[in-house]
């Protein structure tokens, strides 16, 4: 009796090895679980840090928006040789003058005195800022500043150049450190921003 033995061809042997190699490239369940555990730890560490960076950046942006409004008020006053007011969020702080009355409570808006046939009127040259939202807030009222043609800022109703340690205080209660941006003005023209850490109301 003759016995026949099957001998796989070269292509068949190659195909078997190829399928075996593709199975070897997969993940085991243990490897997958370790990868997921490492990813979870990284997320727990990274997400709060990323949120802190975002809030800090928003505080800086809001402070820069207010400073841009102050600079606009100063430059418009010099250019027009007239009075321009950087507006507070408080109608009382803005006063009930022509400029102050036009401000209302639009924080960061800039109003400029313009001459008319019957006297003067206030014209808005910059709208108020909109970045005080979503966890970013004011700690107290913003101080109104009125610039004259000489480029010096004064508190409305005062003749002396403004020296104010806290012109505006922007903060967030979502951070426990580095959670305030405090804007100050010296000599009626030098504006600076400082950082602080304390409770935000």
C-alpha cells in the first residue's frame, strides 16, 4: 500500500508564517490595562493644571482689555484736545456729567467730548469689555478716569493727576493662588498690572 504525504508548497508555508506574525503584533489584555491606567493618571494630573493655565490667561486678557481702554481714552483725548473718560461699572463712580452719564455702567467703554452747535455731547469711541464672565469677576468697582488734552488722567471731579493703587481688581474664585490682577495708575499716565493671592468674593 502506498502512503502519500502532503508537502506544503513554498507559498503555503509563507502564508502560514504571515498569519502567525500578524497575531503576534496585537496587544495583550494586561498591556492594554497598563496603558489605560497610565493615561488616566496623566489626565488626573494634567486637567487641573490646564484649567489653571486657562483661567490665569483669561485674567491677563481681561486686564489687558482694560489697559487698552485706558490707552484709547488717553490717545483720543490728546488727539482731539478734549476730555475722554474711561468708564467704570458704577454709574455713581462715573458721575452724572455729560461723559459720566453716557458711560452708564459699561465698564471699559471710552467716551469722548465732542463739540456741537448747541454745546458738547459724548461720543463712544470704544465699547466696554466683555471678558468679565465665566468665573472672572471684579473685586469692587472699577475707578473711572477722565483724560484731558494734556494726556493726564484724573478722577472725575478732581484736578490732580490720578495716583490709584487699585484702579481695577479682576479675580477668580476658581484659583487659590495667583488669582487677582490689580491695575494701578501713577501720575495720571503710568499704568501697571500686579498679581495678588487672596480670597475673591
